[in-house]
């Protein structure tokens, strides 16, 4: 019975060592090195993205705090950064007196 136990232990240890050696050999091939490099770059990109998201969240929070402080002290509302980036609505420019509409404009009115 003792021999059977040690045979099982030897088989398990041999299997473990063979798997680890195969994985190490695979990691040293060009494909394995490329896969490890790709995994590392993927993790780096995810970390940079998370860092950027944290920075943006902190900036937004600080902007709200500063806007609230200015609004409390001055009584006027400041536009947010997103409001400042939005393009203003185009103002309707009246046509000069006596100007004729373009043929295209007339065609649209006739079809409408």
C-alpha cells in the first residue's frame, strides 16, 4: 500500500513538473513572448484608461464645487465646460429687402 501511495505522489509531481516545464517553454517561444507582451500592453492600457477616468471625475467634481462657490458669492450662474463647448444656435439672418430667393429655395417652397 505504501508503494502505491508513493507511486501516486510521484505521478502527480511528475505531471505538475511536466506541465510547468511545458508552460515555461511555451512562454519562451516568439508566440509566447508576443502573447505576454500583448497581455502586458492590454493591462497598461486599461490602467491608463482608468486613471484618465479618475482624473476626469475629479475635474468634474472640482468644477462643480468652484461653480457653486462663485454662484454663492456673485449670485450669477457660470456655464459649465460642456456648455462652453456647445456651439450656439445659428441666428436667423433676415434677407435684405428686395432680394429674390434662390431657385432652390423657391423649389422647396413649391413642393412643401
